[in-house]
């Protein structure tokens, strides 16, 4: 890994000192707080997620050791390239086998090549992450406000650059009729199970024992190296052309964030469930 | 309005007394709490949202009178029928002009006919709601955990039958490159504005002064009048055929819920913003 | 019980319509919210505690049935009359044996006579309540912010007319040296117990298995039937002489409030403890 | 200041390794969490308050600069030695003029001599702190659960070694009749003021514009250098004689803690008030 020349790096940010990056957080942050920390993205940088990931590591350990629950996440889509991934079966090893963190080898290679092209053009792309939690027992969650899926939704949409959340069949599920969409119950090895899992492991805010899976949409990185229309702090219409090193695709870096937030939501509900029903 | 015969109505629910409805909340609720209130859907009924709607009415009034903010919601999609709606321009009058609560007249007629056919077949459909908040000033929200879009996500996904939330360009936005997706800033009448609104009125967790708009996915109603595979409370594989009157499509009824939750989230952030920066 | 003549009662409050009662909540409430609901004390009336008492009844039942914990409260002091009460031994029957809710018969008779004299003089008195929780196991509470005694303090001082809270030896304990004040540990029937209980059942924020006991100070009722200096809503110096029926001593009525708030704090910590350590 | 020999200091704690200090937090902490960090008092050490004091420094600055509010605290009583202090008039300079942090010179000298004697005897003493907030405007606080005095009570009783809280006339006020206790309202320079301040600056949960003052009881330090009965981790009755350097009186060190917690409670309510009524 190459460490950036610390003298030069802020130089690269100077172009952004007095100009707001389009679709970035720096305008709204300045407007609200009157604070503008432009080098490195400042206070609005995704660097803040380091605390979430650290706490998530503890949460994942508790989930694994005390409840037998595994949390995992991977890249499922980069711009229009979509990987084939079964929420029940992909592994950490597969995820970490390539820098895209996509367990579908063929797709991951396409994605990597695509991001490379985009990077060279000074542009950026977004995509979709798939998060899963396996082994969650029946009963975690709440029936009204703090539904398990509602807390997951907030956790995911609180991540930088995320624009959407869907659990189970999600937005795609609305194309089906109830008779096609419902997950039939059947007894299997003495347990109530479902024969399909369009519910995504949660029914009415409470886990039903099936694998929990959900998708999170991340927009293309706001900071690009092309010339864009914007305004300055002084209220002038200007052009901005960012320099420096910027991620053309944040997806692989968002994987540990999604895992961390998932683990934090689940461990909270594990304790609440034990408190109420233990 | 016809008042249901109270003697007969529970009768219609009896079939469901000992059988869990597929994809309904009644299995997980029973598993967690050991409580089964089958008539009327019991504790897991969407009737609980009445309190949200009542509180939302107060919140909408505060938003309108003190901050000039309007909250509105409508049906945008029913199964595969998609209406054309501009988040900036549809009106309450248009929404309330038909029982589907869809301001696109042509689409609403198709939707109504479709739901009617589905109802006759004893089946159900889902769809997508569009929620908007117009006139929100720059600065509402928080940069990290309690992002405005994160709180909206939780509020929406806490509603019965909702399976997804997306703000601005949402899941569709991932198909674009950064250079296509970014909202350019331009000065207009002395204000910082954006020329497009793929951000959906929020950047980095904080409102940017543009119209806030988002979409919420609702799955097809779980309770249908066709025979389905399920299990009984005693752990037997059985068939269930629900009777009684059940909504074949909850979308129009969810419109006031989405408005209420939007208003509650916004009024909270209005007070927080005034407390911190007022 | 005589039901007040509803036509006449508001009449009795009219004198207070435009004049703030000294040491009552009605001035600060009006100053903050611009709302003045003078009949019956309005929004600032202790009638609001009915919700706390109702919830407390459920909490007491859970504590008793699931954890074997008993919550009890009584009047220990009225103005300068102090009863002799052992936190470990007084009973509900003794408390409810007289209208003063003081289990020390001799003291209660003195208190009742005293309150009667005070009432005839159009004056009022305050006093001290003793709250206890017996059977709380070792380990409920938190070591830092949400200490068990801190949550009890907030709960008690949130009650109308309360001006102080002390647990165990409280303010009196500061007259002792450490060597006199410390509760020695000794093994008793295989359990770690203390030979004295100046800690009041809590050490470092966490219950130690001994009886929890605390005292709550209630000031004399603000509304009295004597002429007092005050100001009007219009900012004039005036005289106020309240009429109508007002409690000359709120202590016996505060007993169920203290029990309710104690039970609510304890049941919260019971669930938290089971969640964390169960 | 002499820096402790770090090699020797843990040695001094060894006696406490397997023996619980009477009236200290280490037994309950171990019982709840199964963790025993004996050197330096471990997790239950008052060292945790450093974070509160740091945050309080920011809160004090906001209160001073944005609202003109001053927060101050001093030692009012050490065991039986009671200082004469007027909540409206003592100054930071007076407080910091002596190591006891007591603005009454005569009393502070007595206190210092007394603590010295107690220290030599291997014993400890407690006392009472007086906290004040001057310049708080009318209207901060809430009428029901989050009363200003309730939040102050929780904040103070959450401090290590504190056993009680009283605001205004507190426990002493119960000796008075309503006619003696009520604070008459009078107009002064166009403002509603009280001629006395037994309310302690708060009425019905909301500040009334007078100086807020309250007292906090701190028990004698639990760790003393005399032989005491206690039990070991293995459940044996034993004798414990602590060694090392231990505060014979924590009062002066608790002054900044009380100031910090007061400032944090007030700045929270300042923001809430501005949010609701600003």
C-alpha cells in the first residue's frame, strides 16, 4: 500500500476549498453549521464509519458466540453488472477472494474491469450490497415502531451514499400477486419453516427463523474528476474539477460498514428479546 | 358505510383461529409472546396505525403553520401499473379525486379495474407509494446516525406490509455514472439550488432546500381467499382458506400512514434544528 | 364521597383565573407555553399521575410474579411529626389501616390531628415518604449514568411537589465517618450480606441484595386559603385568597405515586439486567 | 504534585485483590458482570467522571456565551462542619482560594484541619456540595417526566458516592407550613420575581428566573485504612485493611463533577426549550 504524500494531498483538495461538490454533503453541512472542513471531506467524510466498524466487531463476536448468528455482506451489483448470489450460501472466503468483495467470480471480474475504465475516465459508479444474517432465532424484533426491518432500514440508510433499503422481495415483490408472493409454512424437523423466503426472514417486525437478507443501494461517488457546474461559498456560479485520489466506487469499502450496522442492530434486539422474553 | 354484523364477522376469522396465515405477522407474534388474538388480526393488525395518523395530523399542522412545509403522499404503482407523477406538482385534490388515491387519472382507472379483478379472484396486490415534503428549508437533519433520510427509512419500514424505502434516485440511480447522477448547483434568485433533484432533497443526511421525495414498497396483502399451505398452532401441516372481507390492496389506506410518519419525522427534526441552530 | 357541584367548583377557582398561585406551577407553565388552564390546576395538576399509577400497577405485578420483588411506600413524616418505621418490616395492611397511610399508629394519629388543625387554619403542610423495595436480587442497575439510585432519584423528583430524594443513610449519613458508615460484609446462609444497610440496598449503582429504601421530601401544598402576595397575568401586584377544596397535605395521596414510579424503574432494570446478563 | 511510584502502587492494592471493600462498588460490579479489576478501583473508579467533566466544559461555554448562564459549585458541609454560603453571591475565585473549595474562609480552615485529622486516623468523611446556576431564564424544563429538577436529581445521584439530592428548601422545607414556605410573587423592574426563593429557581419542573440551587450529599469515602469485616471472592469471612493513598474526603474533587453535570443538564434543556418555544 502506498502512503499518500501528506504535503501534496491537501493541495489536491484546494480546488474544493471554496466550491461545493455537487451531490456531496459539504454544502448542506456548511449551510447548517457554518463549518467547512474541506481537506479530506472533513466532518462529512465516510471516515466517521470507523467507530461503527469497531463496535460492530464486538457485536459480531457476541452474536456468533452467544447466539450462533453469522452476519455477512457482499457486493451484488455495480452499475448495471449484477451478480448471481444465493443469500443462504455465499461465504466470507468467497467475498474476500477478490478486491470487489463479490462472491460471484465471473461478475466480480467484470465489475473490476468496469470500475477501472470508469476510474480512468475520471467518473464514478454506484451499486447494491446484499446483507445477510444467518441463524437468527424466531422472535427477535418488535411488532410496531422498532420492527427489526425498520431498525435495519435506519441503520443502512444512515450510511454515507446509501439511497435505499429493501428486505426480502423488496421493490421487486410488488410485481407479484399475494398468491405468488406468500411464503407457505411447512413443518420441517419439528420446526415451523417457510418453503420460500420472500419475507426475507422477518414477518410483522419479528424474525421468523429463516435467513434475513436485504439490499442497500449506494449512489455513484459524488466526487469525480470531471468539470462540473457548481456554486462557491460566496454564491457565484463556478466550475469545479476535483483532483486527487477519490474512490470511483465505494461498494467494496461499504461491505464492512453494512456488516457492522447489521450486527449492532441484531445484538440490540437480541438483548431486548432476552430481557422481555428470556 | 355498512357496519359489519358483529356476530358474523368473528365467524369469518374462525378458520384462522388455529392456523397461521402465510406471510402474515401472526406466527412470529405468537412465537415471541405466546399470544394469539386471531379475530381481526388482533395485536398485529394495521389498526395500530390509527395513533400514528392522529399524531401526524398535529405534526402536519405545525409544519404548515410554523414552517410552511407541506407533506403529501399518493399511490404511484399497483402491481405492474405505474403512474406518471411529478413529485413537485401533484395536489391533495388530485390524490383525493379517486378511491385509489393516485393523481394520474388514467393510471388510477386502470389500477381500480385491476384491483377489482384481483379481489374477485380472491387474490391481492401490492405496490409503491410516493411521499413528498415540499418547502423544507435547508439544514434539517443530522450528518451521522439520525440522518433525515435514515429516520424517514425507519418510519416507513415500520409500517405494516412495507418491504422497502428509497429516496431520490434510489435503486434506479445505481444505473447511472457519477457524472450523470450528480445534481449541479446553480444560484437561483439568490439561493443555492440544484438543477436536477436525484438527491431527493437530502444530501449527507441534511435537507438541501429541494423537494424531498421517496418511495415505499408495500407487498401484496398476506390474507387472501385462496387455499394455501400452512401449519397449525399444534404443528400440523394444514390448508387454510381465509374468509371474510380483506383488503385486496392496502395501498390507498397506507397513504395517510405515510403522510403521518413523514410529518412526525420532519417535525422532530424541525425542533432539533431550531434547538441546535435557531 | 361527595361529588363536587360542577357548577360551583369552577367558581371557586375563578379567583385564581388571572392571578398566579405562589410556589405553584401555573406561572412557569404560562410563561413557557402561553397556556393558562386555571380550573382544577389544569395541565399542571397532579391528576397527570393517574397514568403513572396505572402503569405502575402492571409493573408491580411483573415484579411480584416474575422476580419476587415487593414495592411499598408509606408516610414517614408530616411537618415535624416523625414516625418510627423499619424499612424491612412494615406491611401494606399497616399502611392502609389509616387515612394518613402511616404504619406507626401513634404517629399517624398525631399527624391526622395536626393536618386537621392546619386545614381549619386554611394552611398546608408537607412531609417525607419512605419507599422500599424488598427482594431485589443482586445485580440490577448500571455502574455509570443509569445507576439504579439515579433512576429512582429522577423518578421521585419528577413527582409534583417533591423537593428531594435520598437513599440509605442519605443526607444524615454525612455526619458519620467512613469507619462508622461502611456496611460490613458477612456470609449468611451462603450469601454475601451486609450487617448494616446504610447503603440502602445499592452500591455503586447496582443492587446488593439488601432492602432498597429511600426517602422523598414533599413541600407543603402551594394552594392555601390565606391571603398571599402575588402578581396577575397582566403584571400587577395583587392579593390572592384561594377558595374551594384543596388538600392541606398531599402526602397520603403521593404514596401510590411513589410506589408506581419505584415499580416502573425496577421493572425497566429487571429487563435490562436479564437482557445483559440473563 | 508527587507522581505515584507505579511499581509500588498496585502492590498497595493487592490486599484488595480478593476481598471486597465494604460499601464500595466492587462487590456488586463483580456479582453483576463477573469482572474484578482491583488495581485502582478498576471500572468502578470515579476516574470515569473525566469524560463528564470534559463534556461539561463545552456545555459551560455554550451556556455562558449563548445564554448568559453561570454554573458554579462549592463545598458547603464536611461531616458536621457547615459553611455559611449565599447561593446568589459566592464566586469562583472564593471557591478556588483554598484546597477545600469552600468559599467560607473560616469554615474551610476548620474543614481542612478536620480532614487532616481524619486522614491521619486512616478514616474518611463525607459532606454536602452546593450547586448553583445563575441567570437561567424563565421557561427551561418540562412539566411532567423530564422536569428540570428531576434531570438534575438523576445527574447528581449518578455521581460516585452521592446519596441524596435536594433543590431549594429540600428536606428542611417540610418543617414549614405552606404560608411560611410559599415564595410570594412581586413585580420588579417589569419582571415577575419572587421575594424569597425556597423553590430553588424551579416551579413545577420549569425554571422561574430565580437562581437555581441544590444540595448533593456525598457519603464518607468507602476505602479506609482501618481493619474491617468483609468477605472474599471465595465466600469466606475475612478482615481487610486497605493500604495506599486514598482520599479521606472526596468533596473538593466532586465540585467539578457537579458543575459538569449541571451544565450538561442545562444545555440540554436550553436546546429543547429553543426547539419547542424558540
